[in-house]
């Protein structure tokens, strides 16, 4: 038997700690930690596994830091205003010395330098970076690394912004256009290929990344729907995207994209996770989960063999094992505990 502690952010006032045991499979709530209001997105420090960051996704957006204790218990250390409204995503950069917070509702972002202890902010008021949308409202929703750049998916502007830090300050230096009205929500990058999950179009697209940040011509190589057969675009809103790197146990790369039924009439099978193979991009299968509104998923285990997913409005939290070499998912355990409800993001400790 192998045990894992998993932290889960959500739209309540706590971060929940789960204990997942692989054999016999079980998923139980270990406890909860106060984390302000709506700690919807959580992220772990890449250089100190005992440090956690969380957003408070409110009109007065905040970014919180925590020390992680035994069993996933959290002690809050610092809080800072994110400079905007509704931070739905935050992540430390790969060097662990800076954390970016994206304000979904106000269309801006801040890159906060951290003190050496990684739980205090060296600058609580860094430059505010504003994104623009032609005739609409910018909604930055996700940040991905494309060394030495950072890419930001902007659901409102239908762009993937390219950012760099050549002068010591993060700034926009270009963008990759996305289909009009598609709503780019998540990004996954493999080499010079970018996969984008679109919330409004419910599609997964594949593009080659232009060498120059100022090049705005990037044809779509492939575009596939992620919704189950027979569904209409308006029935769903794409949620989360996972693309684990291949390893010895899973030598073939697969992409996992979650559907969120939003028409008020849930499928009795629950929402699905669409699994895609790459090169060429094609749908392999749809795994129905018994979860409603899969907004959050996370991957963990020594070989990234487990995927955890949450139903924001029903079904609790479920852990799956990647089966058939990653081409399918097998349900291992589920929790419908009260504190398993309204979960939206995960960190495997």
C-alpha cells in the first residue's frame, strides 16, 4: 500500500486535505485548513515542497502563502492584494523566486518576487500588467512555461500572450492568435507544439509555436471537439487540461481534457474526461465520471499514474488510475464527504 496526501482548493473558506491509499484504494478527508474566501487555485513551491500558494478568487483578489505541516495541515503566513478582480490562477515560476497571479475579471496580472523564505513577498506592489481584448474584456486564465518565455491563455481576448523578462521586469512581447470566440482556457506545450483547450468552442487545438514573439501567424494544425458524441457546443464548457510527460510506465503521451455540462440537465453518467493521443491529434475515448462540473483535475504518483478530478456541483472527488498505457482511466476511489464538495484545484504532496 502507498499513501498520498492531496490538497484541494475550492469555492468555500477552506483547503481540504485528502488521504489517498492505493491498495485497497480509498480516498478520505484528513482535515481542512482556513484559507480565506474562495481559495480556488492552489500551487506548490517548486523548490520547497513545504510551501503552498493559494488565490482568493474575489472582487478584491488576494494571494496567500502557507507552510505545509503534517497531514497537509496549513499555517497561513502572508497575504497580498493581486492588483485586480477574481484571481482564478496563480503559479510560482520555475525558479521558485517569483509567483504570478492572473486576475480573470479585471484582465490583468502581477508577478510577485518572493523573499528567500518563499512565504513572504519581497515586493507587494510589482508592476501591474494589463491585457487588452478587441471589443471585449480580457480574461487571463492560465500560464505555461516556454523557456525563457511565459505564455498566458486569455479566454476573453482569444489570444495566447507571450511574455518575457529580458529587462528585469515581466512584459508582453507578442501573442499567438486563437480562433475568434473560442475562449482559450488552458495550454499544454510539448517541444515547439502548443495545445490549447478552448472553453467556449469546446475544442482542443494544435499549433506550431512561431520562433519570433512578434509573429502573429500561427495556423491551426488540428482542431477537435472534446465533447461526447451527440452533444452540442452550448451544452458544455471545457474545464481542465493535463498532458503528462512520457515515462517508462507510460511511454506514449496522452492528453486529458475535462468537460463541464452547463445546460442544467446533468448527464446521468456524469461529465466526461476526453482522452486524446498526439501526432496526430485524435480522440481515443471518453471516460464518464459521475462528477458534475469537472473544473479541477490533478495528476500524481511516482509515474504520474493517478488522476484526481472533482465535480464542482456534484459527485464529490474521484481518483483514477491511468490504464491501457494511459489510453483509458479506471476508477479507484471516490469521496462524497461534505469537505470534498466544491473542489476546483489539486496539489499532490
